[in-house]
């Protein structure tokens, strides 16, 4: 019996995802591509900080990343539902490689900061089309019975990349006489991911045949509104990270509060992912969640508490530990949210629902970064991070009270949809 034939009530196989050849190809490429993008993000953040020493400049980077995604997410989601998702993923990974080469040229020629902002916006355009297609493609190469296991491996791979990328970027920036060669690592990694996805063979599934109309683009949002646990999980993630995200201020913490340099910045940036990777390993060996809603809510509370500890810490070891705990807690919510979104959405809508999910994620990560930079500019970084952690706890309480469907969610069962043909 193959992993695809295994039923949910059979003994849990922690290696079920890795028994799928197509997923192994996808996962290997995802590791290279994600590591490369983490390298690029770390290098850009450090270059902007070195040139400005202004926390608001770091926050503006968030706006440059978020606004194109917000504007393009809905048409990108419709495209992912109407066209071949594999081709879109391959094309957008090639686009990321081209953006990385352009960053290398900007860095080598000491381009002004505004040019980095402009290219960040271009990379966000690519990400707007990549996210929905990549998220919607995964269920086409992995059966529902083991999808939580697949998402857990995806999360673990992302965490590994987010550890290796920032630490590697920090070391390379410190050792090399120039920063521009660092961006070429990103170009190579994204090119590998494009080739790996091109080698996969997805199963057939129904596609959307509708025209690009406002109602068609909003269909994903309408589905989310009807599936209240899905809506609650995505809303919780967006608001929690807007208030509780501290990553935008890591260059300032590394430089001014903790007394380090690019190496410490790389370690701090990797710390949440170290904790998340450990948690992903634990989740891979456990069966599907039986109390998914409460686990999601409490994981966000733990994330907020760890964020507050990081905000007040002046010891590098405690700061690294707090970020690692925050990452471990966040990984629980990531796995539950992604399983919930994909399993409770029909294939013909996965691109559009994934687009809304991507839009919310970008709003939370990048607009949260802008909020953190703005508050830090006027009240200091400690006040920014601590107040954000407190705000996250308030958000959890409000959503738990306002959306009882999420609070009462137990096992996540896949939505029924007919076989194609």
C-alpha cells in the first residue's frame, strides 16, 4: 500500500510525505529556493540599515513588499485557478532569480536606497503571483490523508532555509569585501527550484473556467467568509503578526541594543526558525490535531509572550532563546492554518483563497514591519516590541470570543469534491 492509499485511521507514518517522489522533488527545490530568498532578504535589510541607521527605513521596506501583493493578490489568485499552476511556479521562480541578479547590480554600483525600495516592489509583484500558485499546487502532488504531514515537512524545510539563509548571509557579508556576490546565491537557489518543479507531475483536478471578473476574483474571499474557522485562522495570523512582529527591528537590536554586527543580525534572524524547525520535527511524528482550534489560539498566546521577553532582553543569549520560543509557537499555528486552508477549500478555488491568504500574510509581515519601525522611531524599539506583544494577546482574546467556530474546532476534515471527468 502506498502513502497515497493510506487512510486517516491507520497508524501514523511520520515519513509519509517523503515516500512521494513528486513531493521529494518539490521539497528539494523548495529548500534551495527558500534559502536563497532568505539570503536576499537578510542582505537587503542589512544594506539599508548600514546606509540609513533609521528604523523607519526598515519599516518602509515592509511597505514596498506588501503593497504590490495587496494590489495584485486577487487577479493572481484567479490566474492560479484558471491556468497551469506548475508553469506559474516555474516562471515566478525564474523571476526571483532575475530580481536577485538585479540586486547584485545595485549593490555593486552603490545604488541609492530608493533603488533598493523599487526593486523590492518588483520582487513583491513576483511574489504576488508565486504564492497562490505554489500553495495551490501542493495538494495536487499530495493526497489529503497525509496532507498535515506534508505541510509539516514544508514548514520544517522553510525553517531550515530560514536558519541557513540569514546565518549564511551574515557570515558572507562579514567576510566578503562586497555584498553583491551574496545575491547570486539567491539567483542560483531560485533557478534550482524552478527546475525541480518543472520535473513534477501533478494529478488532474477541476479548474476554474470563469472570466476575470470582480465576482470571480472575490470568490475566494466569499468562500473564506463562509468557512468561519478558515477566516478566523487567517485573520488571527494577520493581526497577531501586525502587532507582534519584531523581525523588522532586528538590525537595530543587533547593532544598538545587543552590541553585535552582521553576524549577530544573521543569528537573530535565524533564531525563530531554529525553534520552528524543532517544533516541525515534533509535529512530523504526531498524528493529526484533535483539538486544532484551541491549539491554534494558545500557540499565538505563547508567541506573544516570547515576543515580550525578546523586547525587554539585553542579553544576546536570552534574545536568541526568546525568538526561538516564538518561532516554535508560531510553527504550530502555521501548520494548523495551512492544513485548514487547503483541506477546507475546493481545488477550483485554492488559487483565489491562497491569494487572500498571501495578501493577509504580506499585510501582517510587511505592514507589521512598518508599524514596528514607525513606533520605534518615536517611542524606541523596546516600546514597539513589548506593546506589540501585549496587543497580540488582546487580539487572541477578541477572536476567541468573536469566532466560537474556531475556538471549538477539533479535527480538520477535507472538503468533499467530485473527481474530475
